[in-house]
C-alpha cells in the first residue's frame, strides 16, 4: 500500500465536488475513466446501478445540475485503500441543492457517503465506480426534477 497516494486519491473526490458546484463539466469529465459503474439507487430507486459511458454520465449530470441556482458538495473523512494502480475510497458527503436562492422551501440537502473505485491512468487517479449511499435528507426532493425541467426549456 502506498500511503503517499492517499491524498491524491482523496483530491480526485474533492475535484469531483468542485467540478459539480462550479459547473465545470470539462473538469468533471476528466475525473472519470471512459466507462464508469454508477450506483445512485440509494438517492433514487429509479436510478438502477449500471455501467455507463462517462460522456453520457457527465451530460446527464449537467442536465440536472445546470437547472439549479447553486449547489454545495462538502466532502470529508476520506478513508483510502491503495493498491498498485487501483484504489478504493469512502468519503462522507453533504450535498446541498438550491433551486431558488431566495426560497428556502426550494432547497434539498442529502447526507451520506460515497464508496468509489479508481485506477491510475497517465499518472492521474480516475473514477471507475461511484456509489452514493444516502443516510439522511432534508428539504424538498422535487427540487431535482424542477431543475431538470428548467434545464430542458
């Protein structure tokens, strides 16, 4: 196990959060291998675990998050295991989603953790698997669908 690589693995998740919050879809795409296994079924049972093309994943995330006024993803407590060219990380997340900044009734926050897998590619750590486990929620979950509809207009 290479403990020097643990901060670099955690940094990938910090960049993941920053990319979503800044709507930097180029940065967000750079954090993934070409194919990624995603499991957000804990967030929404209709989102079944699946392997997807990373470009399709990024486009789907952008279609929802682009309709929000803002978001803030706070990541903490990384627990990293590193092998030769692969790694696993569990990291806590608090994700705050804002549809209308002036209306607290249009905010939705979830808390939980990510269990992710990564591989080293061209000297960088990239995500090959992302699984979100939601442990609590606050606010109106309809915010996410409202954001998707806003973005489609």
